[in-house]
C-alpha cells in the first residue's frame, strides 16, 4: 500500500479525529495469507489490527507500530442464492446489494453508507433504517469463516461462543475472512414520504406507530433546525398505492408532508457513497435506549445540544428490534430499543455537552454503541459492560491469549490486553 493510500484511509478513519500509522500494511488476497500473517505476529507478539474500509470513528484499525491487515482485496462474492450470500470480509455493501438484487433478494438491513465492508459491520453490529423491523445486520449472520490469533482457520455458526464473540466484537477475538449472510425477498416498487413536525410529541407518536405498519420498510427520523423534526419513510408491497390515503390518514394531524414520490427499492439509501457523507463525518456519540424512554431522552438531549449542531451536526433516532445479546455489544434489556445518535461538527466538539448527552442516556438505562465509543479507561469499560465484563475478559483470554488482536480498544483487566504490543 502506498503512503498516499494510507493517508486517505486515515482521513476517513475516526472522522479525522485520530492520526495513527502502521508499521506495515498487508493486503491479503486469500484467507491463507491472513493465517500466515497471524502466525507471524503471534510468534513474535506483534500487534495485529484489521481494517475494513476505515469508517470507524476509532483509531484501532490503524494501530501504532503493528501490522494492519487491509481486508479490501478479500472481497469476492463467493455464492449467492435465494437464502443467503457468501462474501469475503472486504466486500462492500453495494457489492452485496448488487449481487442480491440481481436475483430479487436483498440483505434485511443495509447501512446508509454502502461503502462499508461486510466484515466491518459484522464486527461493529451494523444498523440502518430497516433495523426497526429487522434488527441489526449481525442478527442475519448465518456463519463466519475466521482466522484465530494463532493463525488457525475455523468456521463458526450460531450457538458457538466464538460466533457471538465476533459479532459486534470489534475484531477482539478473531479475524473475519468470510461472511454468510441471510437474504430476503425484495419488492421493486416502493413509495417514499418525508414527514415534517414542529411538535415533538406528534413526531414521537408517529415514530412509534410507523414501526407497527406492515408495509413500512424504512424509517429515518431526525431532529432538524428551528425546533423541527423529520421522518423519512419508505413503504413497499402490493397494496402500496391503494393504501396511500389511509396511510396519510393515520399520521398525526400535525405532520406536514414535504415529499411523496415513488422509489424502486425501499431499503436502498439515496446517498450511499462516502463522498456524500464527508460533510457528516465528525464526532458521533450513539446510545441504545429503551424505545419507551426515547421521546424523553431525545428531548433532554436536544436541550443540551448547542444550537448550531442541528444545522451542521445531526441528531438521529433509529428504532431497533433487538435480538440476542452479543457479549461485546451490551444493550438495554427488551426487544424494542432506539439508537439515538448525536453528531458534533468536527470544529465544534463540546465535550461537556457530549458528557451530558451520555449521562441522559445512562440515567434512562441506555448503553453506548460500542462502535462509536472513544477512548476510556478500565473502570469506564467495566461500567460499560456491567455484569458482562467478566465474560468479555474471559472471551479475550480464551480466543486471543496473547492479546495481539486489535489492541488499544478495550482496557481489559490485564495490562498487555489494554495496550496490545508494539512490533
Ligand atoms: C459516513 C459513514 C456512514 C456510516 N453509516 C453507518 C450505518 O449506516 N450503519 C452502521 O452500522 N454504521 C455506520 N457507520 C459506522 C461504522 O463506522 C461502521 O459500521 C464500521 O466502521 C464498519 O465499516 P468498515 O468496513 O469501514 O470497518 P472499519 O471501520 O475498518 O472497522 C471497524 C471495526 O471492525 C474491525 N474489523 C473490520 N473488519 C474486520 C474483520 N474482517 N474481522 C474482524 N474485525 C474487523 C476493525 O478492526 C474495527 O474495530 C458509518 C460510518 C461513516 C463514516
């Protein structure tokens, strides 16, 4: 990899918040290459980090001084059929979506930016505007081919401790080389609505009722400037157009309709490329909260958000049908959650406001979305994982006893695992 390419990756990684460099970058073309690198690092105690496409707001993918595996060349679509797609960890979601749509199938949930890798979002959870119905992307993972820290290759499936440790696991226990991901049928006709509110209560009520409508496939809710709120909704299915009037009728009388237009596939985002997102790269803080607490939490967070963040920043509310409990991704109990995301513009990060926002979520029983969690000491990590903290430590010890994989992320109970080792 050239220095220029590495700089490009650093520009995207961590929303330009961090500046890290690697000792050496390896681009594996085959899972045997990943094994060889892991064996090399394990024999010498060298830190080994995994890079998907570098969209995480964290420095760990470019760990100082160690070896970085740039997974982007491991991107083959190995197989696709009506039930599932099998792809290399470096395949990006637009490649997955294209291959699936070609046979009228789709992944249940897509991220809004389709340039993320399938390995990267399985290591971070993967959430999108269809998560209110279909959960996170990791909920649709059928199998993972992985390389262990010692170079051993294995395949894990639901029920295996390693499988759960890899889902949302920030590459702490193994390197994902291939993912088998479920597909669902997709309708080719959908209709998009952009609803606008000046009243928070009406906005919150419509968010909740939309999630129960059978033909709604995408809900993207956000706070916008001037005390207003917006919901982008996409519906799909055979009764779509005939039920248009009834759909509008069911919305709050205080909802304004700004756009109603036909679209092709409900779950495909309008602006799927990283370039389209560059203005939105900044410091994000994201929290899972119980769905019934989301209206109060959103209101309290908005009272703390500096006024210009809504114009230049972002406050998003995505609902989530939660399933399972991956150990590296603690979430509040219950199956109806909301992910509330607050973005500070890069040049106006207000740490006091950010801390206040986290406190509001914590008081409501919320947890941080670990993919966006910035540096924290051991006691903060321990509080983050709560009762699951001993399990997380035990999994790390079991699957990566030397602590070489993706160091510098979680401050484990033993020092060598909190910092990784420099080669
Ligand atoms: C513009 C933008 C839009 C985003 N939109 C969404 C969204 O809609 N939904 C969403 O869920 N997230 C979103 N994210 C956030 C999040 O950063 C990504 O989900 C995540 O980083 C995956 O992307 P990646 O392929 O770039 O992985 P990276 O950022 O490169 O890696 C993320 C983490 O996973 C680990 N990892 C990567 N590949 C592997 C592997 N093969 N095996 C083991 N560990 C691995 C890395 O070490 C790192 O810890 C977005 C981020 C940006 C910048």
